[in-house]
DNA sequence: CTTATATTTCTATAATATTTGAATCATGGA
DNA sequence: TCCATGATTCAAATATTATAGAAATATAAG
């Protein structure tokens, strides 16, 4: 994954509303959710939601498909996985961290200044 | 890890200079690097660097220690690991993704719209 | 064709972030 | 003390991002 893409993806997720949107879409799975449902579920006005969806789509973290008069958004797991791959490579100096066991990287860690 | 912390950490890394700084510090390991070394290595003016280091420190992604007249920065692997843990939980609907094998999440993934 | 519904685009405003030179502060040595 | 070095803070300009109502667009149904 290219640095630019990494920064774009991180920026897309580095915002409370968008992180919430993405989490919701991950929960929803491949079927996804309509813009309206997301808007309602998170209490984000439609125009604001549209703005955020554009950010997420630009980062390739979500895809959209038209279904009758609804626009359905779904999470792009592949991109998220690539992002996690990049971050893992760049944590622990390349050694893979098992994210479930929060102790893997801790070995290299200093006692904190 | 709390949502606010996650957003703060993501925002800290969602900037080209800061991502480069963090990667450099990960490479450097627990010994860390002085502000001057980072500044020189990445071609970032001291005052700009200071600004970025404050962001990273605020996100608890780096620590600093004074060493004679140098300020030495080092990566906080623990925080990075916690961040990865959170993101992993929120990708693939809770199922841990092996970040080295970029195919783990792909099973759930749709064919992209 | 008209109306209702879903979503996006437009527009303006407000809030945050970034960049850096200059000034300031801190530490160590002559 | 005085000077040199390393780093941070200040200040001011610039750029980017976020918010949300109103208008426009798209689809479907009567």
C-alpha cells in the first residue's frame, strides 16, 4: 500500500462520525446499509453524511451501489486489511503483532519516559 | 481503547510528515532519536517538527526524555498495538485478521461495486 | 405529468490544522 | 558569566476540513 493511500485512509477514519460510520458498515457486512439508514442510525444530517461518505469512498474504504432509489454503502474489507497490514509492518519494526494478544509488541517497548 | 483515543491516534498518523516520523522512530527502536536527528533526516524545520511531535505525544504514540541538551523521542509500541487491536476488532466484524496474510478478511468481502 | 422519497450538490460559515521565521528557553562548556 | 547549541513557543499567514440548510437530481409510484 502506498504512503499516500495510507495517509488518506487514516485521515478518513480519523474523524468520529466517519469512524462510527465505518464500524456500522463493518457490522452490517457485505449487504451494507442505505445512506438513509446510516444517517438515521447515527443522527447525522443527510448532507453531512454525504460529505463523509465521499471521504470514505475516496479512501476506498467503502463502496456504493444504487438499489432502486436507495444508495447502499458497504465496507471494503480489503482496503482495511491492507491498511492494517501496513501499520503492522511499521509497528514492532516489521515483526507481525498478534493484535488479539496485546503483549506481542510490548517486549520491545521501553518503560515509558 | 476509547474511541476518542483511537480518533486522536489515527489523526496523529494521518499526516505524511508524522507518519514518516513515527516510522523512523519505530525503526530506531527504544533508544529513539533526538529532535535534531529527526529534523535532519526528514528535512522538517525544527519548529514544524516540534509541532508534529506534540501531536504524536498528545496521541501517546511517542514519549520523550531529556538527555543532556538533547530531547530524545521514541515510539510507544504499546499504544500502536492497542490501536491495531481496536482496528482489527472493528474490521472483519470482530474476527481477528492475520495482517501478514492479506486474505483473511477477503472471505467476507463483496466483489466491490 | 405530478408527487413523494432518497440522496447528493451547492453555498456559506465555522472550526482546525499546517507551516515557519523569529524570539525564547534550557543545557553544557569556555 | 558568556557563548554556543538544541529545542520549544509565539505569531501570523495559509490551507484544509466540517457542518448543515436549501436547492437540485434521481427514482419510483399514482
